C-alpha cells in the first residue's frame, strides 16, 4: 500500500523534472508535441517555457510535500 504512494510521488518528481528540463533547454520535441502546441500557440514559446518551468516546480513541490506527509503518517 505504501509503495504506491512512493510510485506516485516519483512520477510527480520525474514529470516535474521533465517540464523544467524542457523549459531550460527549449526542447523542440517537447514544445511541438500535440499537448503543448495549444499553449505555445496561445501565449508564445517564451511564456510557454515559463509556464512549464512553474508547473515543473509545482509538481516537484507536490511530490516533496506528499513524501513528508507520508513520513509523518508512518511515525
């Protein structure tokens, strides 16, 4: 049961790192994908990079928060 929490936290952290990496390195394959094209076409590439950097930070922060909460629940 507890390992599922760690799996989900890991997924949040990896996806957050991917979003931050894409925003820092300006990966074409990321920003031309079907899911990001909508945001890029509406706000532009620069603002889309900022959006995904903030989203990545939020996802990593969420993973850390839930990790700490699970640790509290275990004790």
